[in-house]
C-alpha cells in the first residue's frame, strides 16, 4: 500500500471580482484581446464568465484605474496601452516599496546611461541623426544659464529635468520614457536637494555642458566616464545633505542631553544645599538642646547649692541652739551646786 500523501495546495479564498479580474487578465495575456481592442459589453462578459453584471462593473472600474482598460462614453471599453499600465504600476511599486534614494538614483542611472551611450554611438556613426537632439540640448542649456543668472531656482530645476529627459527620449524606447515620467516627482526632489548643496551654482551649468560635449565627442569611454562622474556627484551631494540633517539631529540630541544633565546638576546642588541646611538646623537644634541641658544642669547645681546653703543654715541654727541650751544648763547646774554647798555650810 502506498502511504505517500498527495501534495495539497492551500485553498485560496477570493472574491467574485478578483476571479473576474483573473479571467480578463488571461484573455488579454493570451492575445485574444490586444491593446486598442474593444471588449464585449458588461452583459456579454457577465454571461461568458458566469457572474453578475455588478461584478463585471467593479472589475472594469479597477482596470480603468490601473490603465489596463479605457472606457469611452457611448463607445465601450477598450484594452489600454502598455505605457499607461507601466506608469501606474511603477508609481505604486515605488510608493509602496519605500526604496532607498541611492537605489532609485542607480535605477535612473542605469536607464539614462544606456540612452546616453546609444546617443554617443549614434553621434559617432551618423552625426546627422543626432543633430536635432543636440540642438534641443543646447536650447535647454541656454535656458538653464538664463535661469541661473536670474536666480530662478525652479526654472533651473526644470531645465535640469528636461535635459536628462531629452537624452532618454532620443532613444526609441517608450518604456524608458514612461519610467522616467514615473520618477518625475522623485527626480524633482532629488534635483532640488542636490542643487541646493552647490557652493558655486555656475557648476550646475558647467556639468551639463560637459555632458553635452561628451555626446558630441562620439567617444564611448569618455561619455561613460563623464556620466558616471555626474551620477556620483549627485549621490555625494545628497549624502552630504543627509549627513547635515543627521548631524543637526545629533547636535539637537546632544543639547537636549546637556540640558538634562544641567538640570540634574542644578537639582543635585539644590539637594546638597537643602541637606546642608538640614544639617545646620540639626546642629543648631543640638546646640540648643545642649544649651538647654546646660541651663538645666546649672539650675540643678544652683538648686543643689541652695539646698546646701539651707542645710548649712539649718545646721548652724541647730548648733547655736545646742550651744545656748548647754550654756543655760551649766549656770543652773553651778547655781545648784553652790546652793548645795551653802546648805551644807549652814548645817
């Protein structure tokens, strides 16, 4: 008996709308419906897929948002173009991916470097084919120079973006152009930050003029070297800005820590002062107690002295009394003796 258990797959719970989306995706992927083709009506799709019209309607709404389908009033629903799908999907991929800025610059560089080298090769082999592109680049550089003279930062950023986009669109690859447009918001922020780090803003124009000159040279090695140096410079500028932000945060943290330490020191000093005051109070209390004890002792001594004086006085009084009594007894006794003698003499 074979005890081997069959491999079980987890049952995937999914909504009717998700199932309808999967079915439509298969129809498009299989080539049954191509870009620009019109889809059946909602009722027809509902009958084919065995679902309700409301599920088909929700499916079409989702695909319309993603650019997979395009609904036209009174005309129907059509399969969209690749460019609209790519732009929307890539935008969400970047928003949800939270990619590192260096990674996005590398992605931009990979696309742009390829276009840059293709344009350089074309310039070397068929200069006439690149004439319009180079004229366009020169016009953008002129606009950049005027913007720098006018100190118009936004115009300089726009010229920077247009310069690189012109290089990318010179190569007949719609996906590259769509992806660059998808990066637009990121690129504008990147350009703004990197340009803000230039001490001498005239170098912004000089670097782009050098890029145009590298294309005109028709030298692939030179073009690759110049472009790679440009990308590395952007990274360095952005990292400098990030480092400055980190240093600023560290300084703020250090200041906060210093304030806490200062507060702790003040608190400790106050506690020490209070403790000293309490000790002094205790010493004063002890001194006062000692003084009171001394006074009590003195009072006791004075009382004892007084008692001794009283006792002495009493003693002297007793002695005097005894002396007086003795003195009185002696004369009497003498008289009696004398009287006794006299009596004897008479006899």
